[in-house]
C-alpha cells in the first residue's frame, strides 16, 4: 500500500508550480438520474454528468507566475499532484475557471490567499 505525506503534493497552473502552497483540495462529483418505476421496491439511479472543483491556500507571493495567473474569471489548466512530480507520479488535470480569490493578513502573521476553482470539462488522471 502506497501512502504519501501531504507535504509531497504540489499544484501547477499550466507548466508553472504554484509557490508557497499551504494546502489544497480537489473534489469530483457525479450527478445521478433516478430510474425508479412504479412498483419498484427500492429507488434506482444511473450515473450522469461529472464535475470537479478545487481550492488552494497559499502564502501570497506577488512574484509567483502561477499565483498571478489565478485571477478571478480566468480559465487555466490546473494539475493536482498528490504525490509530487517525480517520474511515474499520478496527477489530476483539467481546465478550470477561477471563481474566487480571498486575501487575508493579521498583524502577527503572513499574508495568505485562498483560491477557488470550478472545473469545466473532465478531470483526468495521468502519470507524470
């Protein structure tokens, strides 16, 4: 059984790695269509359309090309690498629209940003 530390993960926008990642998440979902008929004893369903969304929490870095590309409304190719970018590493890739960017700071902390994306099209599993 292969297990991986969260610190191995990375996210890329196009070919650029996003700098200063604190955490990220990616979620895939599938709609279902009900196929239950009168007289059935239990509800039945079929899988339908799929979608994905994701988010990144980063330390804000205005010099990072990948962070700068993640502007609200932009369409980007995004790649989530749970096990890092070593050869033969698996990653999830898709086109996404940046739906939100939130920046925050406190007097005793670093400037942080949270970025939300909504997939457009399929999320695919590939090998580095």
